[in-house]
């Protein structure tokens, strides 16, 4: 339970952005992340460090993750940096006839046929995952997300931050949903990634628990209530003794005591880093307001049941901004003056009372967030662009536009 020197709450923010590697012509998945990440001397590697950013791979060989190495760098300075890393990766992939595609799910990937599990570093862990859970499924092999890591220093900060994040989790997909299509057709969910993720570890139920993490008050309680049951349940299946780590926890937010942070995992990847970082800024502002206001204290004294929060999360995963929230107690705890609203109306209120209060701080993020409030989540805009034409050619045209947005750092409008 030890890690690097802890940063105090809200003094830093770690961002991880995941993208799928696709063929430049067909947009089919290309499992060549190992070629992208190969070291200059030819050795296989699953990590590249360069100029304050890192590239890496996890599990599926068609996925690459970009992260900021110094979480103390202000979000406002990261937009150009992430954009630069995307450009460099695309340049390297171009020589292999490939490029990056944004969004949380590839729209027509067949996981059974196209998944290639990472065969290099940590391969024994990924083989264990595949043997236990069958990773040739959407909930494992076809999902790209943004992780937002918020630091804490000591039990008091951890407990209050964890309480604030639990409250924020249900409404985050309303902004971030970007996965409406899988297997070549609309799924009925705007955030189908979260729907697949919710059940992806059913073989070992303690990994997901109630999806929204249980309320805890200290690192010791987290260890005994959340982590130890996971370790006990996985042990009989862990033939290689490779899976005893806190990263096994798959809840919607997980405590990473190895780096003294809570990692938020419910945010779909957007069309470009500008949009991603705007949603990260909104998430940061909301969690901070809940932490510094009465909400976190109320949660510590009388926590909201995780299953109740998970039901709200599922509602927002299905319909995003048009979801109807009728839980008056939850809305009250978030400071909304009413007992019923849409998730879009709630976010309008939350942004006006948090991030948008300071016009200078809000300026870099206002346009992407107002686009979401006006036109809907990226998932809604994708469906509007696709219309009733679900032929591969039509989907390729729309997702080709998304690839262009990622390469150019522009927003997707439909």
C-alpha cells in the first residue's frame, strides 16, 4: 500500500487516453501496437517515454494509450501536448499503412476473430485474464476510455475524495458517451462500452462489485472491504500466481495506492484531446465542488447505496444527456434545485455552478462542453451522422471523419 510521494488533492490530474489502431484504407483494426512501441534497438516494449508523455499498451494489441507523465502539469497546457503525441503516432503508423481512430468502441470489430492478446511484457498476466474471463469479447478487446487520476494525501483526503467521486460517477457518461455502435449497428446504448464493461468480469464478481465502489473511510478499510475479497476469489483461478495486485479491481473508480490516486474509469474517449480534456476539466470541477462543499461530508456520514448510484450510471449510459433522473435525494446532494430533470439539464446547472464560474479558467473548455449540451454527446452526434444507413461504407465514411477530427484536433458536429 505504499507508493511515490503523495500529492495533495486537486494539485494534479493524470490523464490516460486510449485509441484503436486501424488500417488507413479499410479502417479495420490493426494489431500492431508492438511495432509502434518497439524500442530503437529492436527490442519489444510496451512503454515509450518522450517529452513528458508516455505511450503504452494493455491487453489488446490494437490499442495504444497516451498519458501525461507529470500530473502536476495544468490541464490547459496538455491539449497541445496530447495533440502532438497523436500526430507523432499517426506519422509512425502511416509507414505501416495505419492510423489512430478515436471513440470508445470500434464500430464493426469482431472480437472473436480479430483480437490479438499482447504477447510481450506482462504476457503471463494477459494470458491469465484471457483464460479466466475470455478476453475475445467487446468488454475486454473493444473498448477505449479516458482515465482521470486525482491524487490524495493520507486517509482524510482519500475518504473525502472517494466519497465525492462516488457521487459524480453516475452522470459522467451523460457528457462522455461515444460508443453507440458495435457489430456494425446501433446498440440501443449511447455508452455501450460501459454496458459491456459492467458485465465483463462476471466470472469473478468481486472484481466489479456493485460497479460504483462501496463507501470506505480509509486505506485499511478499502483493503479489507474491496481488495482482499478480490484476492481471495481470484486465487484458486490464478494458476501462475500473477494476479495479486490492486489493478485487478475493475470498479467504475478504483483507488491506486501505488500512486496515491483515485482513477475514474467511466469516460469514453472522444473525437480529439480537446474534447477529452474538456470533459476531464468538467469532471475535475464537479468532484472538487462536491469535495469542498457539504456533499462529501454528507456522504461520509450517510453514504448513498452503491446499487442506487449504479442504477443511475446505467440510466445515463443508455441515453446520456436525454436521460431522466428522478432521484430527488441524489439531485439534492449534487445541489440541483429540483426533484426531477434530464442529465443534460443537470450538467447545465453543474457547469454553470462550477467550471463556468471563472470565465478565464473555463475558456479553453467552453466550446466542446457547450457543443455537447447543444447537440448531445459524441454518441448522439455519431448516430445523427449515420442516420438509417448502417452499411459498412456509410459507417466507414462517418468514422473516417472522426479519424480526421483526431488528426486535426477538431470537434465532430453533425
